[in-house]
């Protein structure tokens, strides 16, 4: 069966979902498409159309990054979809955090070396 999902999902959407879940202290988040679009834009400076967002979310689910639970309430209509991050997603997020911490440590050490060498050159 063919689907119209993208071949490689954009992990910036996964990063945004992980941030939203972590902010709530949970492993999941319930968010509507418009809210998710705005959050992705705020976190990554990248805008996704509703169609592109749907395609990337489908690819994230297909590839085992997230599980989606669509909730339907009869009186109200549809409520925001619940996105549950899998162990794969949390492992990836932890790895990204470690990489970022290493890069920050390198930047700090190079700055301190640069300021030390400029101070000794002045003396």
C-alpha cells in the first residue's frame, strides 16, 4: 500500500514534540496541528504547512519515533492528538543533549584559552 509520507522525517518536529512533553513532565504531549506548527516555528525557525506536518508526523510514526493516539469526543469533535514518544525518540534526544553539552564545553574551553593567551600577551 502506498502512502504519501515523506521518505525521511524531519527530526525538528520530533525535537519539538520532545520539548513539549518534557515541559509537561511527561513522555507524551497532546497538541493540535496549529499549536505544533507554531511551536516548531518558535523552536527551529522552520515553518511546516499542515500537509507537510501531517506527512512528517506520519513518517515519524511509520519509522517508530512516535505513536499517535487520535482522540474523538462526540460533542466537541476532535480533540488534539496525543503524541507518545517511543524509547527510540528519548534515546535520540538524550544523545542530542550530550552532543550539545560537548560542543558547549569545547566552545567554553576555547574561549578561556583565547582569553588566557590574550592576557599573557599583554603582560
